[in-house]
C-alpha cells in the first residue's frame, strides 16, 4: 500500500492488492502454459469485459480491451469517418487531442478547439453555441485533470442529440466518481489511475448505436471473423472488438477485471465517490485554513471528481511541491498549481501531514523532513470521515 501521504492517484494509482494478486496468478498461468492455461487466460479477459459492461451499463460485446487510453482514442480517431467537424475543449489533456489532430488530414473530421469563459470546461450552453451543421462529434474528459470539474455528460448528450457522437476520455473519473455512462456513445479508460489496476489494459466501449458512424479504423487480424481465411479483408467482428489491432495483454486484463470486481464489491462508484469527495473536501478545508487558493473553489462537491488543485500565495510552487514531497506528501505540480487526488484508502493522517507542511511554509520556517506518520500536533478540531478498511490479498 502507498504511504499515508500519497495524494497522487490522478497520476498513478498504486496497484491494489486484488489487482496485484490477479496479475500474479495470470502470470503464473502464462509461465506454465499447460494445455488448458491459455484458455483460462482468455477467459480472464472475457470476464474483465463482462465486469466492465456491468459497470458501464453496456453489453459485453460493446466492450473491448486495448493497451491504453491513448491507444483506444487513436483507434476511435482512425475509425471516425469524415467529412465533418469534431469539437474539442481547448484545454483538454493532450491524450484527448492528438489522436484527432493526427487523423484530421487522413480522412477524419476536422478539429475545432472551443473554450469557455474559464478557458477549460465544456458546458451545455457553450456546446449549443458551437453546434453548426458540420459538427458530427464532441470529445471531452469525464473529469478535468487539473480542476477536477466533472463534465455534465447527460446534459451534453441531450444538446448533441442522437446523430452526433459523445466521445469520453474517462480515465480521471472511472472508479473515482459515478459517471453518466448511459449518455456516452464512446468511452475509453485505462486502469492505472483510480481503478488501481496498473498499466497494459484499458476499456474501449463503443455503443451499438454508433455502428453507422465508425469504420474499422485500426482493426487488424484480431478484429475480424476469419483471420486465417484465404481472402482479405475478412468481415469485422461485431461490436467493439472490430477495432482490435491484436489480442490484449491477458495478464493486464486479469488485473483490470479484478480491480473492477473489487470496485463493485466495495459499493461501486457511488460509495467510492462519496468517500473520496469527503477526503478531498477535508484536504481543501485544511488548504483554506492556511490561506491557500483553491482552483475553481466555487464548484459544488458533486460538480467535482476526485481532483482539486491549490496554490499558496507568496510561495514558489516548486518549493511548495518539494517541501510536500520531502515530508512524504506525494502530489503533482502543474505550473503554479499543486494537484491533490486522494483515494478511498487515504487515511486521516494525510490531512495532518498536509497541514503541517503548509503551516510551516506559511510561517516561514523550515519544512518538516521525512514525516511518515501522524504529525506531533494534529489539529484537534478536525474529524475526517470514518476511514474505510482497505482490501488485502
């Protein structure tokens, strides 16, 4: 398990015990490969797709396993037919920008960047103002990677209507907060952040209703019905599997499936989201107490995922980030902002560690060094939510 001050799940979620155990067991099968072991490995991949379908309220054939979020987005970009225009928020994370740019001149739709008043977020009103006749699709992150703003997916889809695609990069939301996945036409999410499943496998959901708007794109031999037939290309497989270039990493798929099952057993995204938001709210309250500024501080808790960013006025953000890291508080720095992203298993000591460092900086003294447990003088007036029991292997 990560240290008490690990607040960086939006960057990488340390592998959970169930995912680690599943990966180890699958690796043992791959190491041995007795006659039935390969079938068992492929069954683990199938089970992961079924678990993903259950989470996203999809049919299993609408789910495929791809190597990463970026790989899935490139597969969709290659399949999205032009002509037309794709709308992208100007401040989107680059992983949800480059696939569309690369295929804009190769048969895909043109890309139009749009910006809101705050420069980052796609709202229904903003979208409505950009819906010219040539627009065929919109892509957006489910949760903004800097501010934590949760995209109103159902409201965006209502504005788009049934004939335009809503494509979602869900990696900063899936496993952290409930998502309005029934409104989404195409969804991609890796497992290495909030799902804590590690690298190597990602979910690609393509709804049946998108069939007429997507070609086969990057679909290779693993995405066709008769890969060993004499005549090529063979017909594509039904559903999302048509976009597979090759077979998935089955050991990674096993870890992803275990992580999805563990999420369901722990109460699903609603329960996880409630605990993560409560922890994040406490962390932000500690930031405000020492005079810190919170980015988009006016967001309602349910308009935010598991991410928030702050700065300490009058202090160099590089020095603040370094002081936190030295004290065992792991965060991400983006320019002037320090990003916080706790998880279900983040203990109350994380807020105490954060407070001690920020107070020390605010008072102009040396920051504490290598703090690994509860600080000597925790704030007695603060009570975090009850800490959950983390799963063990």
